């Protein structure tokens, strides 16, 4: 025992606190493209956007550009489609919630469910029920003669 504890005084304990700010550096909503020189940056129109919305916008624009030979060639209509369709996708992804989850979280949970073992897990390993043991079953039938 220390002298303070033996004398009935309070213990002088050192409390250590840790801060994990690096894990929260990436914002959940992106509304500004930051300037390299530390300026104000460029505000994204219609933003702020979640990561799911940004992924949907990028995927839609990429799919439209790659498939332009199929649907393109109409002048101003092409530019309108390239601007309106990603905006519609972002709007739908903003308001779409599956069981109060974002579409990305719902797709991830479906993928994990499909990749999981069929019967579940027990102690971190796939559960395999014991194979049924084959018993030696004998049936005795009485003979046709009645005892007297």
C-alpha cells in the first residue's frame, strides 16, 4: 500500500485519455472540393453528397460515356442526358432507405449473408452438425405357432 492509501487519503491516479481523430477525418457528407492552396474551394451543386451518392454519380457518368455510341449522337440531348441522369440517380440514392439503411449498407449486408456458411457459425467456424449414427435395429417377430 502507498502512504496515501494507508493514511486514508485519496489516491493520486494518473488518468490517460486517447483521442482517435484520424478515424473521423473523412467527412460523411462531401459538399466542397477543397482548394489545394487553402482557399474556399468549389461548392458542389446540389450537395452535400454522401459517399453512396458520389459513387452512384461516378458510375452513372462512366456508364453513360462508355455506352454513348449506343444512345448518343443527338447533339444537345446528349449533354442533357449526361447532366440530368446522374442528378436523378443522386436524388434517388439520397431518399432510398432499405430497413433504415443506405443502399450501400444494404448491399453489403446481402453480400455478407450470401457469402456466409449455409448453417451459420459456431465459435468462428462453419457449423457442421454431427452425422447421424447408424444403429443396428433388430425386429423380433413371433412365430406362427401359439404356445399352449
